C-alpha cells in the first residue's frame, strides 16, 4: 500500500500544470480547498446516522443506502461548515 500510495503521489506530481485549467481540474481544486472541513464533519455525521439506524432498525442495513446517504450528508455538512467557519480563515485568493 505504501508503494502504491507513493506511486500515485509521484504520478500526480508529474502531471502538467495545465490539468488545473480543465473543468475537472477546477472542480477538484474547489473540492480540495474544502476537503479539511469535509474530513472533520464526516465522522460525527456517520456516527449519528449509524446510531439512528441502530435505534430504529436494530442494526446497520446490508445495502448501500446508508453509505450513500452518509456521503451526501457528510459532503453537505462539510461544505456548510467550510462556509460558516473555515472560509473566514482561508486567504481570499484561494476561495472562489
């Protein structure tokens, strides 16, 4: 895993800078600036969602709706947290 991770980082480092000028590059950069807030909020969201499932259904479901819902709620909470808190501490040249 460590070798694969190092290879992935090396591959991204060798990419031309023009990749950021594409639409996908701009979207990934936008998401990357907000990634710390998403990281911070994902754990409490998933814990609360799992606790709700245990309380109402007696356990976690075996299908993927919980993961999909958790991902969407985590993304929404992270973006809201970024907008309310982290954006005020991020240099204005980085936040678009």
